[in-house]
C-alpha cells in the first residue's frame, strides 16, 4: 500500500508534458515443462532519466498463476492488472526493472502455448517529460521429452507402449522393421526411428527424444530376430585318395602312406545342402606328418573341423625291413589317472571345471618308438582335442586321439556333496572305463552297527544290576 501511495503522489505532483520513446521487452525461456514455475523479466532500453513507469499486464489466468513479483535495480513496483513503479534515482540506458514468476496450472498441458504481454507502457523522468514504449509480448510453450506413440511395422512391443515406460522387447521373423514414434510436444526432436536392418539374434535400438531445453529421454527396444537357419555342420561323406581312411562320422582321422605317395585328394559332402566346406582338394604330402583341416560351416555360421593326419614315410626307413614296426603305447594316464586301454584309439575324458591343466603321460611298447603330443596342455571350457602320435622306428605312425572335456562352472548344491567324484573315459565304440575313488563303507551302516552294540551293552548292564540286587536281598 505504501508503494502505491508513493507512485500516485509522484504522478500527481509531476504532470507529464513532453514525449520521448523507450523500448520494452520481456525476456526469459520460451519453453517450460508441465506444472513447472518460470520467471521472465521486463527489460527497458533507451531510457533517459526514467523515474516512473506504468503499463498494462495481460496473461491467461486459466493457464497461468502469477506467484511472485520483484522490482529490480532500485525500482519499487506494484503489480496487478496494471504495473506501476518508481525509481527515484532515475534510470538511464538498458536494464531490467521487474521480474514476474508464474506457475503453470494443470490445464496448461504439453503442446499448448500462451502469451504474456505488456501493453501501453508509459513513463516520465525527473523533468516531467512523457516517455512511451512499445507493446511487448512473450510466448510460453509447454514441452516435454516423452513419446506419445511408439510402434514397429511388423512386430508387437512388450509391454504395451506407455509414455513412462522406456524399455521394450519384440520378436520378429524378418530381416528389417520400421520404428515409428511421435513426441508429446511438437517442438521436441526424435532420433533413432526409421527402417532398421535386423541381424539374427538380438538387435538393440535407442530412440532419443530431446526437448527445446536439451533434456533427452531414451527409449530402448530389444528386437530378437528369429533364427530359422540350419545349425547342421556335419559331413555326410569324406574320402582321401591314396589312403585307407574310411569315414565313420568322427572328426579325427590318420593314416601312413609310403614314400612314393606325394599327393592326396580330399573330397567331402555336407549333410545339409546349405552348409559350406573349406579345405578339400588335392594336397601335397611332405615326408613326415601332414595335417589337413576340413571346416564345415552351417547355414547359421556354426563351424566344425575335421582333422586328417597323414604320415608320409621316409624312403630309407621304409626300405629297411630290419627296423621295428612297433608304434603302440603300453600305458597312458591323465593327471595321474591311469587309462586301461586296449586296441581302441579314441577316448573321451571329462574333468571338473576347476581342472585347468592336462598332464598327459605315456610309455611306448618299444623303446625305439618316438612320441609327439599334439595339443595345448591348458584346458579351455568345453572340448580339448589331443593327438598322441607314436612313430615306429621304421616311420609308421599310430595315432591315439583324446578328447578332454572340461565342464562348465556350476554352483555347488548340497546334493553335490553326496556324489562320488568320478571321471569317466569313453572310447568311440561306447566302451566305458571309470576311474573311481576307493570304495568306503557307508556311514549309515557303521552307525547302525554301533547302535546295535550299544543296545546289547545296555541290556547286559541292566541284567547285571538286577542280579546284584537279587543276591543282596537273599543275604538279608
């Protein structure tokens, strides 16, 4: 009330007579979020000793609520439907004279806009000269960085779209899809939409919504493309010319050939017509061990390798009939576990996940034979292939193949402690040799025996007590 009286007294005492011009404008951010508060400033420029100011204030009260006003730079202001103020120091040049704080009402929703205006601004200076300014308008837009819709051209989002849910999944049996989206506020920008190529398996896409204040929200869609491709990477046939190799479905083969065999031709067909084969054709043989790998790639990219080892004999050794032909092993052990093998040449051995090294030990039937171990002693999880190549003195090769399978890591359950720690060795003909811990008498059997003995002792003791009491009674 005191401010209003001061303003009225000033205007009455100093009648306005002359005309000068100043510039008025409203400054601040034109973009706000729903239900938020914002502040704009009334700025005047080109002022000359301005000491009084008056103007009309217009805004839509159904959308905005004026919550606070503050005079700036020595201006004392009164704000209602009109704005009136004084600055006894006088204002020159450019500066803010008033701040207005508004609260967006619930009716002022995303996508709407409204204007705030200052109309018919007038003022005077200490010489009582009239100064007028231009009308000033300010537009406020309600924005947000959320989507109002999100969809796929050939898939269904899970869960159902909700503007506040940012993560979705979908399964599509197609090589592409189109992501469509609209923002709640037309002023927001969207990136990440459009037609997307889909690889087999999981595809991750991000849709980003950015409002005019550079606030960004990210929506994620994880699309799984169904993989109907064949995983068959096996061979149907395999032939190797000039050798006695006969295909039996296993992945490892070997043979000895005479020195005069300098080449072999490898032919193979895949079980599935959509699989591809690499490594076939005519191969040159060097003297000694030759290794050839045939790789079969399934339609879905899964691969399997078939290994062929061919030993080309030395000319001198093959012609010397007096040299030993013994190329057999007499013993074989893995990590201290002895394998009782006979004429079988292929074995599979399982170890626990915590076994990381394969210590393979062997002896030969003939001390004239030599052995080469082919394979990495460091065990990876899964199948580890080893060849034990035994060369007789005359150069003939005998190969033992060994598949050591290191198990996947698994959590220990109480039932696991009840199982025997047994490693099993299996040859390709399904014969099984088990290496087991020494058998121990079950604990429950021992316990039953001890309880029986205890019961007998108790009965004997009770009987003895009764006999003593009976004798003492007779003596009395």
